[in-house]
């Protein structure tokens, strides 16, 4: 039975990912460029249309979305391994938590023209991600050691991101540039710190043996 259910769950999750990512990307790009790009009549006009402050937020948003999409995909992939085999309630919670996460992403994408609500949206994204992963770590007792350690890393990154963005928005009048730099640096740290989990799953799994 388990061998029949796993591919089916994987198909549902991949379909859900595809739909949510497409909707979120459309929301971000429509909000950033939907009023300016359709009116351009030359290459120079197009350059002016995209060289706007919102483009910095678009870059931050796309990079953050990439991290979360691939991280969530790899997490779901590992949860379908026989050594993990989460209980039905945990599988349902993972799908529901993913849906809520992308709802936050979509709402953030709609505020991409304005820095303050945009970064508040990213704080909400990381806060929900933190709640999701902490709940799995606390209530699931059959995670592999290596997956649990990786989730601790993501939880730590969520804590750091929430703390730095909140402090920057509250205490700095020039938070726009600082917040962008923070998000770009944390993305680099994430990809380097978790490079085996992201890019070399076989070597990552071998580390627990």
C-alpha cells in the first residue's frame, strides 16, 4: 500500500507547488511591472520601466521564493522516504502548512511596490515557516537525525531573519537598503550552509550513516 500512496502524494504536492509558485510569481510581476511595461513603445522605455526601486524588491522576492520552493520540495521529498514515513496527520499538516506559506508569499508579492509592507510580509513568511518546522520537530519522533539537524538549521535562519528584519524596520530610517542586503546575504548563507541538502541529496543522506 505504501508504495502506491507515495507517488500519489508526490504528484499532489508537485501539482500544488506548481500552481502556487505560478500564482505567486504572477502576483509579484504584475504588481511590480503591470502598469508600466504594457505601455512601453521602445527598448529605452522598457529599460526605464524595469529600472525602478521595485526591481530591487523583485530580486529579493524571487531569491527568497527560490529558497523556499526548493527547500519545501526537498523537505517533502525526504518525508516520503521509507526511513521517515510521517504519520498521516503530519503529512496532511505538511501540505496545509505549504499552502498557508504560499498564501503569505502571495500577499507579500502584492505589496512589492512598497518596502515596508513588503518586508513585513517577509517577516510573516519566515514566522510561519518557523511555526511549521518547530511543530514537525516537536511532534514527530521518527525524523532521521540528518533531516532533524537540517530543520534546526532552517529554524535558526528563520529566527535570525525575523530578528534582523524586525530590528531594521523598527530602529533604522534607511531600512530599505539594509533589509535588501540582509536578505541577499542570508540567501547566500542558506545555500552554502545547506548546500548538500539542496544540491547533493545522496551525499547529504550518506552523512547520517
